[in-house]
């Protein structure tokens, strides 16, 4: 049995962004390779654009990943069901 009170997930963090050649099958220029880390786990990806645009995009994705770890937030408006 897992004790959820002790569960403390590590946040995702940007580990690396560096300019690279286009991935296989991709066209164009201005490609960046990025790495997101969470403890021993890593996510690798490629993104095309300026360094600033790629950084902003990757950081937005990291924020979303970290929000997912916290569980769903109450966006629903719950109503009690009352049979007629």
C-alpha cells in the first residue's frame, strides 16, 4: 500500500537547449534540441524557431507537466442531482 502523504514528486526542469541540425526527415533551419529532466527520467525533443521562442515553448510545456503532477483542479461546477 502506498502512502500518498509521503509521495513527493520531483518537478520537471529544463536541463538543456542547444542548436542542432534538423532531425531526420525535417526541413528548414533554426532547429534546437532540448532535454527536460525529472529525477532520472528525461524527455528529449526538437523544436524549430528562435532560441527565445523555443525556450518559451519548452518552459510552458514544463509548467503543464508540473501541473499534471498535482492532479486535476476543480474546474467543474458540480450540482446536486435531484430526481423529479
